C-alpha cells in the first residue's frame, strides 16, 4: 500500500529578509508566544494584508458616502436637528 501524492499547484516559497531592530524585537515577541519564525512571518504578512484591505475598503466607502448628495444632505439635517436640541448654556 502506498500514499498517493497529488500536485495541488501550491509550492512553499522561501524568502530572505533583513530585519531592522524593531522588526527583530517584534519577531522575538511573537516567537515568545510559541510561534515558529515561519508562523510569525506568515501571521504578520496576513495581518498586514488584512489591514491594507480594510483601509482600502474604508477609503472606498468614505469616497462613496462623500459623493452621495442625499447622504450628505441627511447628515446635515441631522446635525442641524442636534444643534436645535442642544441645551442652551
């Protein structure tokens, strides 16, 4: 009996990086949690990519809202209402 090996198209890719002092401290901090260097680097790359996607999504949403005349008019009306309801000092 033998195990069948199938090619999935995924091949591990090795990279080499030079870490500055801040990155080396961050890596050591992650390794202290029990992560291997490879796990820490993969986790960091995924987290950075997720933050980038989030920023891009928020920027696109902000641009869409600022271009929406109806939304801007409603926000202005709400601000005016809140100002009218504010207690006089």
